C-alpha cells in the first residue's frame, strides 16, 4: 500500500474546504504541482457550474 499523499485528492479536499488554488504546496513546474492544480480545478469547476445553474 502506498502511504504517500495523492496531490490530486489533497487538492480536491482543499477546494471543498474553500482553500484557494494559490495554496498549492508543491513546487511550481513539478508533476505534483500540476496534479494538485488539476484536482483543485475539478472541484472548483464543478462548484462554479452548480452555482451558475442555481443548484
């Protein structure tokens, strides 16, 4: 079992807790930074869509 934290899942959790994307803890340009950004954007994008639809 891999006990390393998954940056994508960490970012999704952060976005749900309203932690801004600028809080990405990984070095800019790293794979982890990109994964974190993608995870955060996924949740933030879903939220924006839901808000614009009124749900």
